[in-house]
C-alpha cells in the first residue's frame, strides 16, 4: 500500500523530502540533531530510527563524502527514505535499511524496493564498533502519555519499552572507540541516557525556547572514551576538582552526571517569538552545532 505524502523542503530548500501526511513528521528536532553530529568527510555514521531520512540527509548535505546508514522499523519509511536519498543525489553514500534499533540487524535495501523472487532478501549486518558516529531521536514521551490515533506516530514518539536506555546502550556498542553517540531527548529524561552511559562522559547541550526559560529538549553527546581522573598521587584536591568538573556541577552530587559537562546551549527564539540568529544559522543555513562548553 502506498501512503499519502507531502514534499517538504529543509535547509532553505537544499533538501527536498517526501514525508507521510499522517504519522511522524520531522521538524526542528531532526535538524538540530543532525547539526550536532561531529562528522567529517569520509566519516562512517549510523542513524537509529531514521524515519523518512530527514536528519541523515541534512547531515549528508552539510558534510561532503560522508557515509551514512539509517535503520528503521517501518518498511514504508525505509522505502521513502531511499527514494529521498535518490531525490537529493545522495544514494551513493546514504542507505536506509529495514530493522530494529535495538538489534541493528536489518534487511537490505532490496527489501524496500519491491524486490521479487519469493526468497527472503539478504540481511544487512551492522557490526559492533563499526561507526565513527551514531545518532538517534528515540521515542521519548513516557508510556503514560497520550496515545496517538496514528499507529506509526505513536510508535515513533511514545516509549513503551524503555527505548531511551536500550537505544543508548546499542548505540554505544555500535560506535568505535573514540567515536561519539549523539541524541536529542526530553529534558526530563536526560538522566536515563547518562545512566546508560556509565564509564563514558560527554556534553549536555540544552535547547532553550527563550532566554531564561527552562529547556524542553537537550542534546546529549557521549564520547566513547573512558573517563580518566587524576591519580590519587596528585592529591585529593585535584581528584575532587576533576570529578566536579566532569559532573558539570559546582560541587554537590557528582554521581548522576559523572563525566558530563553542561554547555550554555542554544536559545531558539527571541523575546518576540522570532527565531534567534543562531537557530536560523542551523535550521535554515545548515551550520553545525558546536556542543563543547
């Protein structure tokens, strides 16, 4: 069955993407997430839960010669995403496959292009520590949240299976040592990603609706490198100070956010409701987000 779609433009018209009329539709979260991935030319990147491909295609538009694989559970979205990659001349370096984020074993693209022949299509195997960068926008509304009448949208947005922790753990397994995992998440669920990242640190980057307003979203970037504290021989004072810096706090609890620093973040709107200049640079002009505080 062919689903109804709209053709939508992103990055000031640089990217044109077909998206379902009903179900999950990419917006600012997808663009901000793509802008935060610290990929370079020739990087190998994986997106978990890639949908119609908006975030991956925006990343491909920003970084030349990047290689991206997206994995998505909905076969219609996989088909759309591969068509979108071809529509934007990225099919040679962006591929979307059918599979589950938790297992990251998907059927090859032939399964989504109407391959015939009766047999099962070959699997597209995604091995551990295969990617320089892994990124995702998980279902992060709690299971108790409103159930969308559109099944595809509900699956993409409501967390019925502890997906935030599961996707974080899987992403870390798929990133190479020294690589990164980047996610956009509800601010009240940041601790779940931090808890799933034990042994690694990173940056918490709040997205503020306006100056002085509590953020609703946070970009979390994990660096897959073990946290190294000063030797006790350097003195208890140096050790304690390092732990406080790593926690992102000026004293207090250093356990829950151990290894993470909190950046100033991005202010999305001015007081009058207009998009801020910094947000426009990302959302319309494809500028990268530098998360380091």
